[in-house]
């Protein structure tokens, strides 16, 4: 398994949870920086998507990637390949 992909996936899931868990506790600059990190991670995950929709031909990575995309604070529709 690609260790870089796993690290990005993990960071994306952690960042997504942090950005939505405590909305009142984040300053606007910190929120913007967190959203940039989330957007970068999601862009990477989407770039690894195969024609059949899977991520790196792994059901687990596909499920985790979809979870990260769906939990994006900006909304799941704001993902470009």
C-alpha cells in the first residue's frame, strides 16, 4: 500500500473532523488554513480515483476517501478532479 496515500488520507480525515467538530473554537485564519489542507487532501484522493470509482483499487481506501469527501465542511459538491 502506498504510504504517502495513507498519510494524506489520514491527515484529511483528521483535518475534516477537526474543522467541523469545534466551529466556534477556530479563528477565521485557522479555519481557512484547515480548509486549504482539507481541499489539498481531497484533491489528492480524487486524483487517485480509478475509472471504476475506486481509490487505488481498495474498498477500504475508497470508503475512507468517500467519507472524507462527504464530510468536507465546504460540501461534497466542491470537489474537482
